[in-house]
C-alpha cells in the first residue's frame, strides 16, 4: 500500500512557464512533508519542506502548497528553467512520535520533470 | 566539508557473492538510513540505525545486513540471499534534516 503517491511519472514544461508537481498521501499521521530533487546517479538533494501547521511555504522559485483535508501537496516552480530538469520526489514523515521508526521518510515514486528550452 | 560519502560509486557483483557498500558521515548524526531506488519506484527503506550498536529492519530488509560499530559508519552488505540486488543504493543521515550520499549503483553480472 503506497502511502505517498505521485501519479504523474513525467511532466514536460516550456522554459519560463510554471511547473506543478503533485503528491497525494493516505496516512493522516504524516505531519511534515518534503520535496527532493534528484539527478541520475546522484543522491537526492533537499528542495523545500512544509509542516502540517502551514498551508504554504515559499523559497525563491519554489513554493509548496499543502491541503490537509485533501491529503494533497504540490510543488510549484516558476519560472521553470532547463536546469530544473530532474526527478522530483515527494516525501512525508511523522516528526514528533517517539517510536523507533520516527522521522523515517516515506517517498513517492517520483516525477521526471523536463523543462524544454 | 561535512557530508556523507558512499563508496564505491559503481559496483559489479557476480551471482552468489556478498558485497558490502560503504557509508561514512562526518556530520555527527546519530541516525543513519539505507534506501534502495528502482526505476519508477520511490526510495524504499532497507535498514536504519538510531544509535551506535543498534539497528532496525526497514520495509525490504530481506537479503541485506548492516552493522553500526561506529557513529560515523553504517555499511550495508548485500548477501547472496537478495534475489534482485541490481539497484541504486542511497545512504542518508539525519540531524536537523536529511542528508543523502551520492549513491552506489550495484549491478549483478
């Protein structure tokens, strides 16, 4: 059972336009969400995160929106640049439960973003 | 510079052999994790360790083993019991956030 789902395996966007990557989750215990960017043969690099007490977090060209009632989050990249072409992973965790698996990240399957020049 | 070092970057294994992937961090992080990435799938947790001399199985631990004798080191052994070991393996540690290594691509030949 996938607790974090990224239903679009790929997305193509023209340079300068907005990229919107979507993520859905099923576990209501998740209270912290992260987006990672990954190039081939490299480790993921952290992009942006959001706590469940917020509905929006912005960092430069990247904005993450959280809709808790819909268990949905999205990453907006604007304007998109060719260097943004990568696989983007959504991840979720529970930060404040003192169990052995606390802070374990559950990842979605990723979305390959291609920004066309 | 602080970070996580995974070695080797590429590794080839013959069927029936055990291989060990190295993960070293100098971030003074207590918790370390091993993930596996397959095409079209997210990162799946193999093993994790919250503290030295202690580790726990993740979602797909069968065919793998780990040790945590030092805080800085969390090696992963892929044993011959792992039926489909060809994958990209990522090590991570957690302090204020997650830090990932650059990964090891293991191929069975």
